[in-house]
């Protein structure tokens, strides 16, 4: 058997088996026409369903309990739901459908959700049936698993689709916005509700970000804000099913079920931002893993002895390297991917002189070096900038990425 691809290495053991079977099944599938488009559509749906497996299983249990669980059962329905949720989580871990790193994010989201549930039920935002003993105050323990289901989807969809991002905001900025969103879920009961301000911050922060979604043979692109909206819509639909099943009720549903207010979509978008930010600490946002469309030219300069006159002053070198490795980290990755032909995950510019520049990059935990010579010997700093911009533009052309203006 050949070596596993980068995509396969990101899957769990069970998912690698499914992935290999799918590759065998679709190996001879058409690459063009309606049939190819249909295959991409079906693969997209199958991956989405697989990413939702925790939430779908939990929702199915909630609906089943609503339809068939006896009212006079010794075990209260809420306790049965809690036990079922625990069993689903155990199965997910035991069958390695979730990795250990992902489990930590899910547990953390579970805790943050439960804390919010305790507060929200106390102030009357929504309520649960009072039966059962597996509860904290007025909150049955299965409620935290509903937040965990959202976290599970977010981490699973990330690796199943090899998600990549261009122009992703700084993580520390996203962490500040997520913390403010979480705080506002509590503080808006006592002071001003800042949800619209926070929503505006989300739009401003993620407006430039484009998400790249690897399906089968194709990689789709869409604005990340649109993805947030679509996921929030499906969570809202699931919420309607869950409230119909009596998992919890809003005040306007106590006298009879009715549709959850569409205004809750805003709340779900904001709550989802918290999950997104938590996931980025497990899977840091990376540039899309785009296959090079042509065989790249790998430039490797021979070893040379550089005279003192061939190097730039150390303060110039340090300033250029600091600028590239601080403000243009994504550009470094694009350049190394295009001119090494490998799917670098991290890259940094480490040196340059009048003859060329050197990058060090990492693939699958192994660091490699790439040296690219300039087309002619350079004599000043402005020429260095111009050649780096030219390399960036050439890399974007090779990889099929839209270059930003300089």
C-alpha cells in the first residue's frame, strides 16, 4: 500500500478505512459533465452527514423519546436522554471517530454551554421539564451535550473537508470578539444588549476571509461569513425539531409549540463564533492545500562562498525577515508551496543576500529548506522587495490563487 496522503493522515482510523473504500469506488468516476457534478454533490452531502453524526444521533434520540418514551417509566425521560448522550460520546471516542485533541474542544464547549444554561434558565430565557435527578439546579445534564454536538461538528468538518482560509483574521482578535460575545449572553440582562455591535464586529473581522472546501476532485470557495450563516440556519432548524420534541421550551411555547423566532439566528451565529474560535486553537487556520496545476520548478542554488560584499547589512536583513515573518506569513507559505511542490504547513524566510533568498518550511513535522536565486544580483533593499513581490505573484499564478495588490 502506498503512503498516505496529507488528507488521509488527518482522518481517524475508521475514517481512513471509509476514505480508502470511497477512493476505490470512485476511482474511475467521470471527471467532467453532469455525472461528475452529481458525484461532487453526493460526496459533499455524505461528508456533511458524517460531520453531523454526533448531533444527528442526539437529535434522533430526542425525537424518539418524544414519540415513544413512556410517560410512566421509572427512569425519567431527561435522565434517559442524559444517559443516551453519554453513551453516544463514549462510542465516538471508543471508535476513534473523534481524536483526543478534538475531545478537549468539545468538553470545553460543553462546559461553557452548561454554565450559560444555568444562567439562562434561572433568568427565564427558556426552561426544561422538572423530572429527573441527573441535573444541576433546573438544567438536565444532557443540555451540555447539545453544545458539544455543535463543537463536534465544527472540529469534524474542519478535517473532513481539509478547510483552508485566505485572509483569516488574527486569532487574538477573534478570541477577544468571542470573549465579548460570551460575556454579552450574560450581561445583556443587566446592561445594554451589544449583540448588534458584536455582529458588526464579526462581519468586519471575517469579511475578507474566503473558505476553501475540498470535496472530492474539486475545491469550492465561499465567503466564510456565508458559511457561518448557513450553519446557523441548520442549527436553528434542529432547534425547532428539538423544541417540538420537548427537549426545552421558550416562554412563548409553554402554551403550545410554535416556530422558534427567526431572530434566534443572530444568537446562533454569535454562539457559533465561540465554537469557531475554540476550534482554531486545535486546528490553526491555514492556507488552502491547493494542488499545483503544473509541475513546479524547484530552484535550489548550489553551495557558494559569499564574500562580505555580497551580503546586505545585518539591520536590513533583520528588518526584511521580521516584516516577512510577521506581516506576510501566508505569502511565505504560498511561495514555498509553489516552488517546492510540497504542501507546506508553516514557512518562514530565514535569509537572503544579493544572489537569492532562503525559506525553511515544515511538511508532516519535517523541516526542509528552499533556496530561490534572484534573476540578477541585487544591490539595494527596494530591489529585494520587488523580487519578493514577483515571487509571490508567480506563486499565486502557479497555485491558482488570486493575488492581492501590492
